[in-house]
C-alpha cells in the first residue's frame, strides 16, 4: 500500500454515490438499491434460484487456457467467506453464495468454456490456496499492489474505492489522518485498508497526536454491532459494502470515501492467479470480452455498482506501491 501522503482522500459525504436500499438482504428475496449511474432504483434478487447473467464461450479466449485446466473442464474459483453484500454474501437460503464477485467469475468461466467451481474461504486462505494450486483464480475484491505482483498475476475488472462508516448522526467527517487520531476504528485484518489505517496512526503519532485505536472483529456482523452500539467510532472497508449496509440498515452513514490510489493512481480490483501459471492471459481475454459484449455492465448494474466499471481490463496494471513497513 502506498504511503498515505501520496494518496488523496475524498472528504465529501457520499450522497449520489451511495446506494439506497429499502430492506436488509436477509429479510426477503429482493432489495432495492439506487445506482449512482442511473435514475431510479434497481431491484436486487437475493434468492438462491436467481437467474444468472450468462455469456457464450469464445473459442479464441478458451484456447488461451492452460492445457491442464482446459482438460479438467472446470475453473476453480476462490472468494472470501468473510465478505458482505454486494460483493459476496449468502442468499436467502443461508447457504448459496451470491454477489457481484461471483457473477463476474461466472461470466469469465462462461467465456472460457469452463464450469465454475466456487469455494468460499477465510481471506488469508485465498492466497494460501492460490499458492498451492488448490484454486485457479481469486475473485474477491483483491486489490492490485506492487507487493502482491511479486507473487501473483492480475487481470483488472473494477475500481477499488474505500469508505469510512460511522453511526448515524455522529458528526464525524474523515479527511486525513488527523480525523482518525485517537479514535476507535475497526478494520479487517490482512487488507490494504488495514495498512492505510496503520500508517495513518503512525502519521498521527509523528504529528504529536494520539494513535488510532485499531479494532478487529472476526465477523462483519460483529463489526456492525460494535459500530451501531458505539463501542467503535468508525469502520474502514470497501465502499460497496459500506454503502450497501448504510442503505439497508439505515443506522449508519458514510463520513468519507477514499479513491483507490489517490490523485495519481486509481486502485484496481483484479482476478488473481499464481504468478506465471499461464492463466492470466485467458482471464484477461475473457474480461475484455464481457466488457465488449455488455454482460459486464449488466452485472454491475444489477448490483448497483456501475460507478466502479472499467473501460478495459489490464494484465498486471500499476499497483498500489509498497509501504515502508
């Protein structure tokens, strides 16, 4: 993750960019969300038998798949079991994983003529599984960083935006490290947002301010409970998750957003594979195809995330720079 001084924090409250919903995803089969790129609302289907957006096989892209995977006929996809709506979450049957990450992975598998096999694991086990070859590709809101590029190959497919969430009516606004100094802030361990928060805490101390009191929770539900009860003041996480929760629950608000790599570099989310295993070229070709044929846009619109769309996919694009840690 880049030194924070090189990043630009967007301090304005999320208004049009926030999602607006009328129900919690677990309360019924549908949730209405407002997409910042469209007028009106989009109805999200949270049921396990939802009709998935599909796309046909493209022979030229399929021919790029490594022989071992092509012969097997399956694409072993891994994602985080800890992520939340609209990235990845359980449908109303409490066992089927749905979300924008799963939908994009299924589109990619379709272009490559492979049957998707999706597995949800803890965040750290995504990378353990990729390292061992247990899984072929990670689709799980994984940010491209220069450090990760030493071990993994990437094919980008979405912008990486973060948000600070607080209890409604808190009066807080987060612009830079000064605004979190001395405050109790939750973040998910092993993530890029954790690196941001740790560095901000160090900057606060260097400026003679109190460090950030960083808290970690195993489950997202525990984080939200702590936030809504006042045990923590802020949570820093993916903007789509924060916005969805704000709109669904109605008890919290977004008090600052963070645009990926800041003013000079947009952070990117990407399909992730073990380095030099030969798969990234086919993933990139598939992503380029779904961007071209419009199914990518349909998936993002379905989840209210049109604002995070990319015009093209890139192989190993510039990643967020390393920190001094």
